[in-house]
DNA sequence: GAGCAGGTGTCCCATTCGAGACAGGAAGCG
DNA sequence: CGCTTCCTGTCTCGAATGGGACACCTGCTC
């Protein structure tokens, strides 16, 4: 009950370099992941028990504990893998096409729609929202400043106070703020049944983010 | 390639009365069933290999052969279980509510839509169509004659030649003919995206079947 | 025909898994 | 408090599985 999520627990106990018996382990994990998402949708993350999970996944409780410390470790793994997939998707863009980063981002969200709906929705857990926000803030810090220049290219204020801009950027407040905005955009988008395309969402969100950065740079 | 389906092969080799390790066996079979339907939809039943099947199901080829003689045995089991479910659905009606039999029937088809679409569709195999027709003909022989009286209650001709009616019924030609009509109705219904409710389909199909019986009884 | 590629069906052994029991903790209730 | 109930996390042992090898077969190409 009160474990309340560790940040970045060691995902597995052993070094996991086995190559025999690998299919069984992967299958067990896959079945557990699918069952978890189903049960979050139905009953919410906090309410669900390991017993329900393993019953739904057609896996023994013992097998669960062989693979994960508890249900938090499972959801952390799922989340980490989704983040990893996201970083790969935007990573192979290089540093060019900054606007494409956010298109890829929303495409990723769409691809993992069920996961994000479950995790960020009302049945999820505040932990997801916080972690998602933190990951997004990191992404913005690393890849986000080109977003600055997508449109609204360093207008009047930015030229006037460059130091303030850098400060507001690097102290994490503004990226965190923008990240929260993106999280809200995601949940809205998914709960509305994705009324806009990923590209449209990227454009709209980028404009809003740019406006925030522009305003913050005037501080 | 040339096994071409045995009729009612012994589903399993052993007596299967184990109660330990049961979950693993059931899970393996479930994963294989789902993978089979997916692969029929994608590549067609004849084209698919055991290797593809087990890879999709995340199960070893050895495990497949421990449970089934070959892919035909697997599909026969699936089909048999669906038929069993159908018979249970219409069986607990007793002999009353003859019209309800066909409502239940189409409800069953809708419930197992994916299975029947795959098996009866163009990617399936002629074997399914034949077996389905045979099963339906049996159902009609056992439960079908009340269908006679749903409407068109033994009009003029029936009273005139009762013996001929019984003969045409029991020699299997008419039931087989009507069964083929039902199979066509099913495939049309599913491929059109189920434009009518199960009840509507039952009513329409029953009327057509009754007309056929009525006409046949005049021979 | 020979060679080759790919699918089938069977086998063995190490590994993982399922079933069930166990102690311990949480929470609810009298 | 005592009692019950449910969930957790760990353990053991027999059982099913995975990996990989094997011989056999079929169809294709040279």
C-alpha cells in the first residue's frame, strides 16, 4: 500500500543475460503488462492486487514475484520502456528538424494510446503524472530549445534579456511548466478521442510552448 | 499439406484429467488459438505454418506438438468448442421458444465474430464451410422443425402431404439446403459489418427457411 | 539427379513455471 | 483485545515448457 513508488528501482534482480528460457520470461512479462493495463482501466492502479493481475494474465503469483518486486516495479518497467521507445523515436532525428520532435512525440503517444490513457487517466496514479512531467521536462531541456525557434524567432524581448532567458530555462521551472502543459494536452487529446492529428497537436502545442518561453524570457 | 482434415480426431492424446499444471496447458492453448485466428486473417489457413503460429503465440514448437497433432487438430478443437458453446446456448432453452433458438444462434455468431469471419471468410478453408453446414443441418434436424411453425403454420400443402414432408425433412437434403442458406446468411452478415441485429437476422432467416420447408413439403 | 531451402514431427535436457503451503501484515468487526 | 479475512512475499517440488538438434519430406533450381 504505502510503497508509493521508488524512483528508478533496479528493474531486475539478476543481470538478465540469460539467453535460454528467454521466451518464457518475455511471455510472462508481456502477459502481465497487458493484464495490468486492462485492470487499471477497470479498477484503477491502486485497487488492483497481484492476485487479480496474475489470474488475468494466466500466470502464477510465484512467477510474478520471480520477475518483479511488486506491482510498482511492473508499472515502472512498462513506463520505462515506453519512455525508451519515445527517446528512440525522437533520438534518431538528430538535432535537425526540431519541429518534428513533437510530431514524433504525439505519434508515440498515439501508438501507446492505451497505456497512456490508463496511466494518466483518472484510474491511474498521481505518480505517473509526476514522472511523465519529469521525463518531459528533461526532453524539453535536451531537445526543447529548438522549439523556441520554430516560429516566434527570438523576438524583441529575447534580444533584450538573454541571460534571464537562459536562467529561466535551466532552473527547470519553465520546462517543468511547459511539461505540465504537454501532459494536460496529452490527456485532453486522448480523452477526446484524438480529434486532431499528431502533427496538428504538435503545431498547436509548440506555439503555446513558444509563447510561454517568449514570455518567460522577458523576466 | 494433404492431411485435409480428419473428422473428429481425438482432441487430445492423454485423458487430460490432470489438475496440476493445468493453467500452463490452458494458457498455451489459448495463446495458440488467438495466434491462429490472427494468422488466418493475415495469411489464410492453408498458408500458415506451425512455426509462424508458435512464434506469434510466444510458444515453442515443441509445446505445440505436445498439445496438438497438427494445425488441423488445433482448428478442429477451436471449432468444436465454438459448436459446443452454441449448443449450450440453444440447449438451455429446452424445447420451448423455438424462435429464440435462431436469435441465440445469431447472438452466438456475433459473440464469436472474429472466429467465424476468419474461418468462413475467403482466407479460411472449404473444410470449415462444409463442417459448419453439417453442424447446422444437425441443429436443424434436432431443433429446426419448430421453426416450421414460427409463422406459415402448416398451410394448405402441409396438410395435404404430411408423409412427403417428413421424408424430405429426414433424408437430409432440405436441412442441408437450409443450412447452406444459413451459412451464407452468416458470412454476408459478418462481411457487411452486421447491419441487422441478431433478432432481425433470426426473423428474416427463419422466414426464408420456413418458405423452403413449406415448398419442399409439397413435393 | 544433386543441391538447397524450408516445413514437419519427434526427441532430450536444462530451465521456468504452477500449485500450494507458509508466516506475516493490513484492515474491519464484535 | 480477539477473530476473521484478505493480501503480500517467499519457498519447495513436480510438471510443462524452451531451445536446439535430428531425420524426413516436399518443392524448387541448376
